């Protein structure tokens, strides 16, 4: 390689110059604490906006919030299906799944030593509900009460089996109600305008988790340190640094030992480190789904709203080729529910490319103008950029005679047309809000994402009925059947074409124990080092 | 006389500032989409109540001209508004990211002055010789190289193949920044007497600063050369040489002094226009500065932040020009009247 | 080596020329040709122009065909390797010339048209019109170009057309300033006084007398700006604010190689292409600047910043 040799010389010269000026750059690239391992450095491409759990809904906020704020229930290491006790030592549901009763542990204390009681839980949950933040929908249709100091009751208007999964969400982390109230917090109905505790919570933690906030910065790095008053087994590290870095910088930093864990490496970047004996690569499957939609509203497009067009897309896509783009470890998602959650379809149910059928559908469409495919251009997940996927989709459909033009936009602009339902075709993703299939009913006609694809209920009354039934079903086998039928019908209609779930990779130094991908949190920092 | 000159310049600078705010306002208002709602999660965006509340919180429900006058009013009180993306006052964002970029730009400028002016002098003394031709290629190469590409190569060579420099950031992870005096970590760490921190700060700074200096080196080299040649051709220089003064004395005493004045003006303009370079360089080096802030704000349509950054950069530009004008005014009083 | 101070023979820009007694004919060559770098520049630009025109015949593969393995290292089949979706990078680099060269020319032409018109009017009419126009010019000068370009691209959606427009908006003031100062200096000369005596109307004089005299320096500035135009456009595309996939644009190709930097070929070759084209333009522009008379050369040199 030409540049490496020349570069080495220049590097040597520069290094010499540096040494002359008295700064030894050699040792500054390695973190000082790497020998003692009391500090853990985690590289993450930040999407951080707040440290207030009630307002936080982003991945990065969840990762560090998980270590600072405890929830009623949580998940075991690497699992995303069965909630296990945390602050609540047990819970039971009533017959109709409309009321859940949680019994709290009596030994949980906040970082300032105050005991955690049911009043804190009620305050935290009501605050989330009334603050009108990104996570407020979690409390939609739910109400919370505390019959006594160690009991919390959550009741729902409709039967809702998703409640145990919902309350694992980091947004529903339990805060010290006294402390937060003292600093401007409120759970009143007008909390959206009267709650002023965010600033306080961005500098101080008011939780009962194993770590507390030292510095919170949304652009550079956020540091948490061990909570000396933690009620459980003490934290494994004295300090955890979350460093904001792009995937490419994470790749360099994990190799140089500047960071201990890299969370955003894509499958394409792994070959560079596979042979590195000091690094361990933990791969899982991400619960994020990439999907395409063809707008079902004739007002937006007379073409994309036809069955022929949907068929052309469904049969024209080369799903295996897309997996190649998504990288090793990714998987085709057979329905809208990702494989890691209850209710997912089986791989055999997935759509298969059928060039003849696709071409026949294109023939049926006749002579049409190119359709524009919109996607966010400045956004990538697990190393996969939307642009690359869109380019492959375009090439796939061209092979069957369907002309697509690409219309990227920065995500802030692209979201606008997506949410307004004006895109002819869109390429987007869905991250789970909570690990339950009920979260995926948004894809139904008349529902949140369905409407973005211009899909109203009138055209598919059966699907609307199925979705309504799925939402209130409580019996496990019945739920499984309904969600299966729901997804198969969705696939049949083909307004949405589910594409794939990317691989999720956690790369960590060999000396780091327990750095495992979590489908719920991304990574659960509290399990690391244990 | 001088006072009036400065006053009139300040006056037009203020008008310029209002114009810049107006342009950025109109521009951003023409855009589809808004930052406030695009920050909402998928579920919250589906709730019209939440959307309306968020728009109201950032004053986006007001007509544009009202927003404009509210902004001007706040500005007079020193309030640049709150960034929608970082949710912090734009002023405190600027205070956080400005010094980071300034540090980068200043070091890049120092490097460029030493290398560019030095080589420019060499080139002028060997005008049209082989060395001059070679330096001409260096100079044109400097202004021709795509800085983002140079940055990628630099990171690859010096942070991956050879781990000479860290790849990103301003300090090692977990290192606490020095207490803010100037906001430039190299200076602040020295002021705090912390040499470890200083070593870390400077090792993070060198690579991006060198990359950023490349086009400036090219520019200064060319300009110094032609400025030197112009002076070298002057009567008084030849007279001095004829008087039998040693050549280096002539060059140091007479030529350099005359030749470097125009170079200062170029330097001023070049420094102010480093921003385009910092946007790209900061992006690649993960340098938390104004350039990266500007990029993220613009792509998120974060109006208060965009206007704030624009204003900040324009003020730097105007100030630098004022200083240059002022220097010129002192050196050559005729300009004041023009 | 002759000391320049000892040799009073100076080129128009104050740069001494060593006259050759043996080749007096060289003096009659266009100034640009006396400089070897200018020739190199012309060769580079001509080569790229030819490659752009003949791309369909020269490029070994369809630049959009995703027929090959992903991230193949350079080999005999793919001298520049393949990219993220398995396209031949050499073919894309060649086709990239079809994007960057014409757009750079278009961009600079538009800027010159707008800038020179405004500058000429300001300089020729003078008075309030001049003052008002120049304040607008100041405004756009102080406006950070890259932010404007980013905001336009972010709002109207990234596309090369929008990127070109955004750059035009921030680059025309340079031409306006140069043109104005040239026109101002012309106003004082005999040309215009003479034509006024002859009873020419303002408009006619502007076209007949001013234009030809202003054209030279402005064209030099324009040639210097061609390189910058390529850099700015590719920079915006690198940030994802210019070219739209799957178009073979060099800046976006470099960008796609950033995350997989150890597959160095993805970013290396398109970057080299940008570098070489800009270098070619700058070699050429530099020589043209040298060939220009000193006064305007100075104004061109400063306004170029």
C-alpha cells in the first residue's frame, strides 16, 4: 500500500518533532486507567438529549439511564422476552389483565440514602404521563396508585398484557420524588409546562441505580461513577465514561485501546478487527426493522396505491441481496415484528423474490413515471446507511422493470414528509418502544405508521378488526395466533415490505466481562464486569 | 478622525448583523420541516397536542416577523435563544464550542504563518528558480487538496496504521477538562499547571490543526512570494543594496517589513474563512467545535442555533476585518478618507 | 543565479522574467504557455474533459451496475476496486468527471454573470445604488458560505442543483467587488470620457467600453474559482448535502469510504480525482493570474480569498 509507507515516514518525522517540543504523544493515546480497570470507556455515537428519565427516550439516554435509575422490572442479561424482578420483588395480574399489582422490595434506597417507596413510583409514573414527552405514550390508558408503602397497582382501561414489558422502559425509571419535587419537579396534570426539574436532573442523579451522574454532556462525553449507597451488589467499575464517537472513530479507538467497548460498529467494519486477539466480538440480532412502504393513498400516487405496484415491489426485491448489504449477522424479517419478540413470524413465512410475478405486475402497471423513494440521508444504524439500502432497492426494482428515483433528505426534513404521509415510497425503520408485539400494531391501517403510508381502514376492514383484537387479547396462544394472522395479512396486502433486522454488535476488550448486546437497552452497563 | 472611522465601521457592522439575522431567518423559514417536531419520538409526533405544545415552547407558532422581532429583542438583552437540539442556551453552546474551534484555527494559523510565510520568502529569494517552481507546486497543491480527503488520509495514517495521534476528541476519555479560562484546553491546562493534561490536549490538537492549515499554507506562500517580489523590485531596496548594505540586512530591515503588511490582510481574511474547513475537519476528527455544531444545527434545522452560529461567525469576520482596516488606517491614513 | 533585484526586467505582475537572448520568440507566446505548470494544468483538464466525454466508451463497466462482489480490493479486473454495493470504482471515478466538471463551469458562469452585472451597475451608476448594492455584497461576504449552503441543502433536500445554487449565492459577491473596482478605475480613464464626448448613452458605453476591459481580470478570477467550485461541491456532497445516490460523484464516493477506511481504495481514488482536477484548474488559473497586469492581479488575488 502506497500511502502507508510514505505515511510512516511523515509520522516518524512528526513524532520526532513532538518529542522535541516536549510532549510525548505515545502514552497519551492509551487511557491511563487501562491497567487497573477501574474505569470503563464506552464508545457510542450519541443521540443524547437529556438525563431526565421522564423526558429521555433515546438509545444513549437509555444506556446510561439504565445504570442510574432502577425500574420495577427488568430483563436478565441478553434476554428481551421475560421481565424479571428489580425494584418490584413480585407482581401479579388480575383475570382480565387490566390490573397489575407489584410488591416492592423494602431494601431499596436512593443514592442519597432515602428509602424508595411506592410514592416514588407513583410520582415517577405520573410525571412521565403528564410531562408530554417522547415516552408519555407508555402511560397512555394506564393509571397508577399505591394502596400502601410497598405496593403499586397499575390499572388499564383495556386488557393489556404488555404492562410488564412496558414498565422495563428506562423512561419509567424511578426517581426520588422528594428530591425532584424540591428541585422543580411535579407530577401534576400540567407538568408539561410547570415541571422544571430537567436542569437539576441533568447535573444530579435522583435514582437508586448502581451508578450516579458525574458529568452529563450531550456532545462530548458523559461520566457516571459508582453509587456508594447502592442497595444491591456494588458496581463493578468506579467510573464509566460514555464517549461520543462516530463508528469510524470507534473502530480506531477500540483498536488503540482508547475505548473498551464499541457499540456502533457495522458488519462491514468487523473484518478490520476480527483477527485482533485482544478484542471480543459479541453479535446479536437487533430488534430494529428496516421497511419499505408504498403509499396506499391514491391522492399521493395513483401508482403506488395499486395492488400491482405493491406486488411488483414485494416480488421484485432481492431479499438475499439486501442482507448482503446489511452485512453478516443480519436477517430478513418475515413480518413487522422482529424475531426477538413474542409473536414474530417464522423465517419460512418471509417474502421471496419472484421475478416472473414481479415482471407480470410491472406489465400490469403499464407505462408509468418513475416513483420517488424518500429516506433519511444522514442517518445510519448499525453501520448501515439508508442511502446504501436505497441504492440496492433501486437496482433490484430496475431489474424487474420498475423505475425508482431516490429522494434523500436530512432526517429532520425527511421526517416531516414521512409523518405527514406524503411520501410515494419511503424507506424507514422502527425501533421497538417496548419489547411486546403490541408495539407493532402501529403498522395497521388507520394507526400511526399505517397512516404515514396513506393507509386508511376503509380499504381493509379485516385488518383493522384483527389489530383491535390483537390489542386486547390476553391468552398467550390466542395472542400468538392473532399476531400471526395479522402479519400474514399485512404481507399479503404489501403496503409495507419488511426488509431486515441488522446485526447488532458489541465489540469489547477481552478483559471486559459481560459486554452483551441487549435488544432492549442496546447494552446493559450494570451487567458489565459481572 | 480615527474615532469617527471606527464608529462608522461599527455602525455598518451592526446593520450587517441585523441583515444576517434577517437572511438566516427568511432562509430557515422557507424550509419545510422544523427542528422542534423532528426531535419528537415516533409516538409523540403522532399526538397533535404534544406537537402543538412543543411548537409553542419554541415560539414556532408565531408568525415569522413576530419571531424575528422577538429574537432581536432578546438579542439586545444578550439572549440568543435556546438551541432546540442541545436544549441549552445558544450562547452557552457557543461558549463551549467556540474556544474549541478557535484553538484549532489559531494553531492552524500559526503553523500556516510559519510554514507559508517562511517558504514564501524562500521562494521570492529564488524567484523563478527550481526551488521557486517546486514551492509553487506545493502552494497550489495546498489550496487544491480536498481537505476532507486529506483529513481521512491523515487519520488513517497517523491514528490507525501508526498510532501516533489519537483519532478523535480533545482529551482522552475520562480526563476532566481544565477549569475554563479561555476554553482552549492547551492554554487552560498550562495555566492550571497540569502537564499531563497539556500533553493530552496538544496530541489531540496537532493532527486536525495540521490538516486545517494546508490550504492556508498554500495561500500564504503565494501571497508572501508576490508581495516580497514587489518590494524587492522597489527603488529603495535597490538603493540600499547599491549603498553596499549586506543582502540579509536589506531583506530583514527593509523588504520584510514592507512585504508583510499586505500579508497581514490576507491572513485576516483567511483566518475568518477557515470555517468551511473546520466544518469538514471537525466532522472527521470528532472535534466538538463550532464547525461540527454548525453542521448538526443546519442539518437539524435548529433555527436559534443556526442564527447564533451565523452571527458568531459573521462577528468574527467583521471583527477581523475591522482590525485589518484599523491596522491599514494607521499605516496608510489615505484609506480612512476613502 | 541572478538576483531578482539586480534584474530590472519585470513581468507585468512584478515578477522578474529571465529573458532569453536566444529565444526571443518566446516572448510572443501567450504568457500562460511560458509556464510549464500551465501546460501541466491544461493537460490534466483536457484529459479529464476527454474522459468525461468518452466515459461510456472508456469506462470498463456500467458505473451503476451492482454486479460485483462488495469491497473487492484493486485487481486487474477492477484497478480501483469495488464499493459498498459492488460497483466498479474506476468506472465511477471516470463517470464522476461528467458530474464535477460541467457543474463547476456552470456554477462559476452563474456567479460571474450575477456578480459582474451587480458590480458593473454599482461601479458605473455610483451613488446610492452603489452604496446599497455594496452593502448587500458585504452581507453575503460576511455570511458563512458553508452554513448557507448547508441550510439550503437541508431545507430543499440535497441535490446537486441545490448545492450549485447555494454556492452561487455565496460566491457571486467576489466578482461583484472585482468588477466594481475595475469599472471605477475605468471611469476615471479616457475611454469613458471619450465615449461620453461622442454622445454614447450609458448603457452602450457600459457594453462597448467597460465590458471588454473588465472581462480579462474577471475571467482570470473565474478560472481560479473553478478549482474552488469543485472543492466546495465535493465538500457538500461529502457531507451528504450535494449529490444524490446512485450518481457517481467524487465527494460522496469519498464519504462512503470514510467508515470503512481500511478498504482504503473506496475513498482514495475519488479523492485523487478531485485533487487532480482542482490542481489542474489552479495550475491554469495561477498562470493566467501571472499573465495579468499588476493592478488587477492584486485585486483578483485579494478577492479570491
